[in-house]
C-alpha cells in the first residue's frame, strides 16, 4: 500500500536529492535542504520512515474488544482496534466510501464493536470488515470494501506497525528492546498519561535532538541534575563497571553498547539500548529524587539499582526505562516543517492512582524537559532556514545524532542510486 503522494515524486527529484546528498560532509550536521524541502520530505517518508517499524501505543490502551485508539504516522491516521476475537488490528482511518476519517477521537470504545463513519454511516467492525452501507446497491461487494490494514506486531506490550511491503525482521529488536522491556515488566504495565507536543520544525531536527545529550547541560538543568548521562565524562565512561555488574545481576540484556542504528543487520529492524547511572541520590526521574510509583517487572521485591535505560527501535520509537515508570517518546513527522512528538507514561498495571502514584509526579520531569526541547528545536529550525546556514561539526557528545543522520543518509543514497 502506497499513499498517493508517494506515487508521483517529481522526475527531477532524484537529481536534486543526489546533489543534496553529495553536499553532505562526514562528521558535519546536514545541510539546510534536508530540513526545509517538501519533495525531500516525501522521499524521507517513502524511503526511510515507511520502511521501518514504529511503536504507536501500548496494549493497555485497547484492553477489551471494541476498544480503539488512533495514531498518526507519516501524514496518515490509523485506528488501532481490538476485535471480537481479542486480536489487535491496525486499520487505515479512511472510509471506503468517500474517504472521511472514521474515528475522530484519540481513544474510545466502539458500541457493540461497530465503527460508524460520521459522514454517511457506513459501519465497520473492529477488524475493519464493512458490515453495512445505507441505501447502496443490492450487489455492493462489501467484502471488497473493508478498511485497509497494515501489519501490527506486539513486543512486550508495545504495539508496533509498519507500512513496508517487506517488513524488516525483528531479531535485533528482540535482542536490544525486548530483553530490557522484559526486565522492566512493560507487558504488565498501563498507560497513565499521553501528551502531544506540536513542533514547528522538521522531524529530523526532533530526532537528532533526542539522540544527543550535548544540549542537556545548557538546555536541561533539571534533567541534568538527575542523570549522569548529561555529563561528558559519564558519556565517555558509561556504563561503568559497577553499572555493568548491576545490569548482569538484573539480567538486562546489553551487549556492551554494540547496537547502534547503523549496525543493524541487513533486513533487520534497528534497535539499541544504553544504560546510564542516575545522579546523586536520585533513584528515578522525579522532582525530588524519590520513587513516584511502585517498582515494575523484575525490580518488584528488590530495590532501585541506581540506573536507567534508553532504548530505541527504528527511526521514531524511543523509550526511557526507570525502575518505577516507563516513557515512550514517539516522533511523528507531519510535513517538511512540522512535527509532533508524543510522550506516553506507563506504570505497573496494578498501581492505583492517588494511592501508589500521582500522575503529575510521574510526568513532571519529562513534560518539563520536553517543553524545553520544543523551544530549542524550534530555534534550531529558525536558524537552519537561513540562506547563510552552514552545517558545523558534531561534538563527540553527539555521536548518536551523527550515527542517526548517517543511517538516514545511507537509506536515501540507496534509494536514489
Ligand atoms: S465517507 Fe464514510 S460513509 Fe461516506
Ligand atoms: Fe533535550
């Protein structure tokens, strides 16, 4: 399935993209064109973003038949719904009559498992089958008019979808993502908050920003007080031997920082996982350093281990794991100069709001940090828009942003070769 705006990319596009690729300098940030051009955005979506898997939510967001939530990805809207048979489906949120959005809420329950189009009331079940279409020909082939579907896969409670014709394998994801997610018990978690941040900037500025902590010292004072990862020394040495020993004792499956984006094996989805230490007496990412929710997964009945994990899958799905809560950070490309990112916070499924946790306590740090990120990313776009912008060299503290860009450039070079 190919969205229509991918079908007629301008013939001149390849030459323009090739010229832009030739102008990239190794070890330097990307030139302006990559953050501003609408045709290039279509290339990004078609040749990079759509080729990958993307986490769009958690199973707890649609626990029962008839439950659904919607997710945007690459300019498309999807309905993630649970059918009568309890199976999850990823349906394109485009009516098979004249194309209206079918679901308009971000999350809900379809009465009697029926999704009804608000325009002319064509009615689908939660697996996407067309059940009824008012005042239509007797011989209407309802069986040919089901909502279009894309592939969906659940890994430790997290729901991933892909639009790729030949989806990337998930072996690498199982090694880097699942091993960590299992320890933290994400399959037995629940979502307690979701928040979307609208960013006036290209999606690559959002991801590059996420991938480096060179900016943490100047831009995130609260974050930096709590995480040694913000410090140059910690990035050079991390994880230290004490951290490695704790990780091994916990069974956290890391192979010595060896999984970076551009090291993904051919045909496999990329995933990486990094451990780092909390700073000072902070046991988790909270306002005052104290726990904000009950310990999760294998940590139950044990204690905080003084560390946390960053885990990434594919180009848009980023996760942060503390022993008492998890954060999913999702980059949502919208157009050449507009992006959203969504944060989703999870705690143990048995934790009780008001008793075991307060939503505001769990969400405070990353909401605060994300508002700071929105500001710096938008400032970055304003500068990059300048005709006088010349990319400067990456710092060693931006190694992951640099690797991300190289991974992206390799995909584009392959596409226009
Ligand atoms: S567009 Fe959905 S019923 Fe007409
Ligand atoms: Fe940041």
